[in-house]
């Protein structure tokens, strides 16, 4: 009897790796990471990435603060690792990792909604860790906000394919199972078109690595075991998605309020115009700066292969569309600022003209009375 091929490991062999759940929380406009001494009673370190691939030498690498949280947590009897990263743009990310050993990819499906042995779901654990970190970092935050529901992303990392050493050959034998895993759908239900769409955004640098990116999950195969760099790319893209969504929603609300203020029946009185102008000017500068920081956080990509992975994730997350939406609303904010500024100028000119007329009338009256 021959050994099964494809994505089911042969007799006595297992697919090994880990399930990684990435959670991003927007907690403030900015965090002064330079002043962070300890997080959860531990000294954080700066992220370090592998340097064995071809990379430009002059590209700066963004390195957030990170710590491994020592909290006893288990899932299915296996230890769950917890890692926290703090970003200057006001985001805290929490990563949960649990080792896996399975015969087939379908066995990984329940890990999309990882549940700990104590009954808590992964997102509840991540939210609790984020809340603890946020309390400690509160003095270093600019305009802190209560953390809302996290943006989660599941990554299935395989470092052993049950003896297979060529990732392209392995994928060819289990393309439907991979698509089913990433879409949380039984493989036999998927259409050929859906399978092709899921596998469309895949990247590979060598014969022993592979990345397949979908909307809610990704598959990372790295037979060398070095998955941290790709995980970081996925984490930052997920972070950008969170920030662009928050910016977009905030601008929507603020623009609605601003348009109401500009309505003829609710125009700001003369005394409020300078206040409105200052608020609009400050908001415009702050949001433009934040959007620029979020966009350029990907300067960390000093590796050609990681850049290709990031472009694939960016396409899947539609980051360019989110960025364009934020930039469009910033443009509308500029227009509102210009309208209010123009109105303030017109009001000043009207007051000046009225003052000149009044002074002229007073002067004429004074001359007439003087002659009399």
C-alpha cells in the first residue's frame, strides 16, 4: 500500500507548525515608545528580523517594541504563547500562538476561533492583555481611546510537511484543501473559481517556502522554521487596515458635523469662527500626520521578498482603496477649512467696511456741528 500524497501526511507522519492569531487594537493617536521602560513588569526589546535574503542596504527598518507575555494559558493541552507589540501610531498588537500537529489541513479549521482550555476565546484573551498594556502606557499616549473590538487575522504556519520538501509540489496536491482552510469552508464545497481566487495571491522565494494570502487568513510554509519576518508583514498590513478604517470612520463623523456647522441655519457666529478655524487646522495637521505615519510604517520592508508578500497582502486587504478614501476625506477637510477661512475673511472685511462707514458718518456729523 502506497503512502497518501498531497496535503494528507503519510503513515506515521504529521504536518507540524503552529496556528498564529494576530489581533490589532487602536488605543491612541500616538504612543511615545521612546519613554517605555517596562510593559507588564518586563523590559521590552526591539523587533529583529532575518537578514539572509537580498535586501537594499539603505532602507530603514521599523522596529516596534515587543515582549513575550508569561501567562499560563493552554489550548487542547498545548501551551499558548502570547506576544505584545507597541507601535508609535497608537496601536497595540497581541499575538497568540499554539503548536499544531495534524494529519490533514482540515483539522486546523477549528483554530480560526481558538478557544483556551479555561473556556475563553482567543479574542477575549487578547483584549484582556491589551487592556493591561494600555493602562500601563496611558501616561505615554496622545489622546487615548478605549480599545474597541480587535481586527483579527489567522495565520497557519507549517514548518514540516510530513516529509515533503518542495512547497510548490505539495500545494499542487492540496490546493483545494488550502483554499478550504483559508475560507473556513469544506474543501469539497468550493468551486474551481473560488479555489483559483484564493491561490491567486501566493508568493515563494525558495523551494522550501510559500505564502498564500486570503482575506481572513493566510498559510505560511517555511521549512527552515523562520516564519517571523512573514508574520511581521502580515501583522503590519493588518495594523494598517485597522488604522485606515478608524481614520475613515472618524473623518466621516467629523465631516458630517462640519457640514452641519456650515449649513446656513447653523453657521458659526463671528466669535466662534476663530475657534472653528483653530480646531479644523489642528485636526487637519494631526490626521494628515497620522495617515502619513500609517502609510510609511512599511519602510521596514528592506527585503525584496517581503516587499512582494506585503504587496500581495495590501491587494487582498484593499489598502490602497482605504488609503485613497482617507486622502479623499482629508481633501474634503481642506475644503471645509478653506470655506470657513473665507467666511472669516468676509466677516472681517464686512466689519472693517462698517467701521469705516461709521467713522465717516461720525466725521461728517462732527464737521457739520463744528461749522454750526
